C-alpha cells in the first residue's frame, strides 16, 4: 500500500480501501478494515523506526493516526 492509495485522485478526501463500513459489517459482522487499521496503528507507532520499508519516511505514526481518525 502506498500513501497515494489512501486519498481520492485530487488528494482531498481520505479513502477506505476495502469497501464501506456497512459492507464490511454485512460480510464479516464487524468492520474488518477498521480492525486491520488498529493493528497498523500499533505497528506503525511502536515499530516505525524498525521496519526497513519505513526508513526515511517522516512521522509514520502521526500520518497513520491522521488517516485513522479521518476515516474511522
């Protein structure tokens, strides 16, 4: 996943990636995407300096938190 995938083409609105909350709840009985994002937040904030692919990316935890708060 690249950060460009998290926004509309004009970059103004943050996106869900796996469908609406309603669709998730109908299919899984809970919002699976939200639960995965909780894990991403934990990982991104606890290990942002340890994950090789994230080296050089500034404020990974803050950016993940901003997306989570805006979408969920």
